[in-house]
């Protein structure tokens, strides 16, 4: 028997960072995001020899060891080990023997939620294999617990819920890890026009999101006025973006993105580098009306809104900077899993 699962990566349109504690606990957060036809994949093949084999295809890392109740973190594939430990501790109550193979359509540090999406995907494969009693909110919350609590990885809450639910969602975050996912019903022609006018590109630079997120968290704890006020504006930006999409008023989207770009830089240091700033200015000069850096910032993917036929001029301009343009479509579904004999 083969068990497979897949979950989509996401782009955030607005509100990014307001889902990170302690801001979301103190003031509540709001984010608008959408899932793409870029995925994280997991395959589980049960074994009978008491061994565990972990294969990360895109990282070219393979580990094999005896099945135990808990796997020790060694610096390699520790996130996968944390998922296994949580599943054994809460559900199977005994060691599991299997081979797990994973790969993701975007590199780590992309800003597309690849790490959290992979956690959701692996949990989905275990749920399919072991018939675990986990609904959508349960899956997303457990993925959050594995990353933020078990593995002590800095970050927010949106990625796990986006990967699990899929589609375009307006998400609200409150204290005590309360999350409400509001799916948006957007007309097909609006989505088609939106996808056509958006450019997603890889800056070919890596970033350490944990450092940026930690700085953002410290700014909130220290009540740094400029940073906290910027986060409030970012949260309001998500509500404005929701209105734009529901009404189909896409001509306002670039201005809202550009407003978010200005406030994002005030949330913490090192969100925007000199190279990223140059890319942004070139895209705007070529005809984009707004854009954003995906995820915490510092590198990874960027998104630009290009009204009319300006996308062609923007792409031509940015290709001279040796960036990789990614074609994409929006997806309506989130985590999926299945068995194959």
C-alpha cells in the first residue's frame, strides 16, 4: 500500500505579520491569502522491518534508523521527526515503521509557506494511513503546534490554515490560538483577471525568516510605537483587500499593495534589502502599480500587480535582473490525501 498527500503553497495579499504572536494575541490579526498550483508532497510506504526511512528529495537528504517511540533531533530533517513524535505521542502510542518521501515545488525560505505546508502534507499522509480523527481546523492547529511549540520555530499561523483549507480566504486570528477561516466567493472572471495581472517571481536570494520574525515580536513586546502602528495598518490593509476582491475593483489593488509595502518595512529591520528595493522600483517604473515581498521578508518571492497590459513590460524589465518568473493559477482545494495499492 502507498499513501500519498499534497497541499498547496500560498501567497499572502495583505495582513502578513499580524498573525504572529504576541501581536495577534494582544490586538487580533487579519490576513487575506490565496493558494497556488504549487505543492508540497508526501508519500508513506509502510514497512515491516522495524525501520524508519526519511527521504527529502529536494534537499537530497536521506536518513534511516530504528523505529522508536521518539526520534531525537539531530539537525537533519528535524521538522519531520517532530511530526512523527507528535503522531506517536497523541495517536498510535507505539513506534511506526515506514518510508516517507517528501518534496516541495518551492525552495525553503521562499516566503510561500513551504515549511508549514510540508508539515500539513505529512500530517495528512499520517491521517490517511492511520485514519486519524482530525478535521480541517484540527489539522491546521496541530501543524502549528508541531512548528511553534514542539520545534520552537518562529512564525505565524496563516500558512498552516491556508495549506489545509485551500482557496482564497480572509483569516482572523485571536488570543488563545483561536482562528476563523472565511472563504471568499469571488467571481471567476475576477480571479482570471487577477491571475493575469499578477507576476510572481523568485528573487534568487535566501532569507532567515526566523530572525526577522523575532525582531518583529520583540518590537511588539517592547511596544515600539512605529512598529506596532505599522502592524495595525497592515491588518487594516487585509480588510481593504477583501473588499476589493469581493467587489471586483481590481484597479484599487496596486495602491493597497503599495501601501502595505510602505508599512511592512516599518515592522522590523532587514525586511527589505537593497536588491529587493531596486527590483521594486524597477517594476513600478515599468508599469506595476504595487507589489509586496512574500512571507517575512529579506528575500524569497515577490509579487507585483500589473494593470492593463503592463505585465509584459514589467517581465521584460525584471528578466534583465536574472529573476525567475513563475506562472501560476489559483487553486480552490487544500490538503488532499489518498491510498494506492
